[in-house]
């Protein structure tokens, strides 16, 4: 690891709370969650680029107790066994450190998360700019504290930008948990475990485009609209944080 690149730390990048407050705000004690946040408040975040010396690009992200590091390698020549393609290939791998989860020994590659990371990023990367080559994205979850996949996606997008891979826009991601009639944004691991449903989007803030949408559980149309509004607002603000991180890294290099 290296200290190349300056980090950007923000107390929160929470969406603007609309006049239509959730029941959690009205009914829970002091309107706060177990960790002290209100239902529409995201966790404190820290992000920086240049976290891995050997990688072409890399980034580190810390959202609450969730800690992720992503390394990008390539573009490299695709293997001869692969069929010719006039666009580049994206290879994504998500792994967990052995002691990153509360279940001892549960550390390995997560193929489902790897596939979802690929889907979230593929639409933003200009694959036609590196034909017949492959870009590898390796995400390592150092500590799993909830909302792992959104943090991985956002961190991977930052690492790709650090590597100089051409993209239409940065990809930001956030999630919401449904607890009865209440919605809480950027859930912790405990909140995810007892949720009735989950909602996650990956979003290109400058283009106002969703690259991936995942919904689990039963949701009413009204709740989907409310969750979408919360997530997009949070993604827009997270995009600003990520751009500031890239600017800080560029400034440190020029100095």
C-alpha cells in the first residue's frame, strides 16, 4: 500500500430530507437509529485513490465500519482463446478477507457480487476505446459492516477513474432497507439482516442514468418511488464527494 493521493472524508452525504418524513422519523425514540443516525442519514464516509502501488489504478473506501479496497489492472491483451471483439472486456472479482465477516472463515470470492459489480460498471465504461483487451477490477472487502455492494461499486468506479479508464461518468451506488412502513438509507449489517426488503441502485450522476437496480422483498409502488428518490439524491451527493477525491489526488500529484 501507499499513501499516494489525498483522501476525502465527509461526515455524511445524506439525501435532502423531504417534507414527507418516514414513520421512523416520527415514531422511533428521538427519531434515531441504533448507531445514532436518523432514517435518511448516510454513514460517515472516507475515500481516497492510489491505495495500491502495483495497480494501474486503485481506491480505498470506508463507510462506517465497511472497508473496501479496489485495484484495477490493464488494459491487457485478452487471452488467445477468447473470440475476437472490437470492444474491450471487463473482468470483475469481489472477494472477502477471511475475517471480514462475523462468521469466522467466511472469506472467498463472491460470484454473485462479482456479477453485479460487472453489471453496474459495464454501462459506464467506454469499452470501445480498448478493443481486444481486458480490464481487471479486483475488489477486496476488508471489513463487512453492511451496504457492502454499494460501497464496492462506488469504490471500483473511483479506482477505474484513477486508472485513466475512459468512462461516460462515475458510478455511484447506495441502498435502502425497508422495515415495515419505514425506510432507512445506507443500512448497517444488523439493519440488513432484519429488513423486510432491500433496494439498491447504481447511478451515473452527471448523466442522470441508472446502470443497475436491485429490489428484494415486497414493495408498493409508493415505497419504490420513495426509495428511488432517496437513493438518487444520495448518489448525486456521493458523486460530488468522489469528484472532490479525484481533484485532491490530482492536486497532490501536481505538487
